[in-house]
């Protein structure tokens, strides 16, 4: 399932080469909420998407599309650990007068994931254009 987050870029870190086959670039978004306690949300781009942050700077207003990824890892000592990451798919600048969208969703060879399904729609409404037999 894909989620969205809007806010201010607070931190942009350098790309980390985790292994010879995996790299990531972490960043933090200060969520826009009506709360006295700001929410600082750490996210990451991985692989080819690490460069998506190259044209952004701290303080930019952004909208990020991301996925929640959980995984399990067993240490050499047999201890099981669980990890959670927020993997960003795209980032767009918002609220800019000169450019309404500085989009950096580099989807070169990877098709975008399917849009989330909204099960909250009222299916009882009459729709004259609906020609489906079910």
C-alpha cells in the first residue's frame, strides 16, 4: 500500500553504500500537523532512486510517496530482529512560486506500483456511466 506525507525537508543525508549490491539515502521530513509536537519522519530512497534528492535542500516543502517495509533478520547468534523502513517512491516540491512541482520519481525501468484501492467508496450510488455487468 502506498502512503503520502507532506512537510518540510529537515535533513538530507549522503548516499550510503551498504553493500556492493545495495545503497540507500536517508532523509527526514517534518510532518505538517496541527500539533504542538512536531513529527520528524525518517525515510529512505534506495538503489537508483538515491539521486532523487540531489535537487532538494533542507527547508523545501515536499510531498513524498512511500511504502512501509518490514523484514525479519536472524543474527549469527540466532537472535531474531525485526526492522521497519519507510521506502520512498517519489518526492515532489510543493508550495514553490517558480516551480509548482520539482518531481524526481526516477522510474526508468521500474513501472510504478499499483495505486491503492479505496474500499471506503459508497458503492450504492447510481452511476449512469457504469456499464459493468456486476
